[in-house]
């Protein structure tokens, strides 16, 4: 089962909708104050995928030498109702994303 980390910018309740995956929110780990580079480095050791709405992350972080995939939701806001609109695409992506890559859904 893939381990998925939800970024601080996402509602914690969003994880309840990601059935079939082991989902943890950064708040549960006390990682909510980490910058992107630190978060990716730490998450790469424990998770398979990071889900975020931070569209700037590909410009700030190099994933090439990590075992972490990042999925970026293209949504009008980080409100739960907006993120849920991308749920089917996200669920499909979580099963196929490859480590060291960014995927937009």
C-alpha cells in the first residue's frame, strides 16, 4: 500500500477520501512548519507520494534523486470542496506516479 503525505495547505479531512492508501497529514507528524525542501527530504524517507496544491514546488525542489513523487492539485482554492473535484484524477494518479516526478492533476 502506498504511503501518502498530505501537505499543510490541504484540509486534513481530505485524507479520509483517499481510500486504499495509507494517508498522513503533515500536522499529525509535526512537520507543518517545514519548508518545501526540508519537507521533501524528510518525507522521501517515509512516504511514496506527497500531495499538495503548491504549484511553485517544481521550481523550488529537485526530486530527481529522491524516492518521492509529488502530485499537485490544480484547483481554484485549497478548500475541501474544490480539492474533492479532483478526487477521481488524484486516485488514478496515486497508483501510477513514479518517484522523482511531479504530476499535475
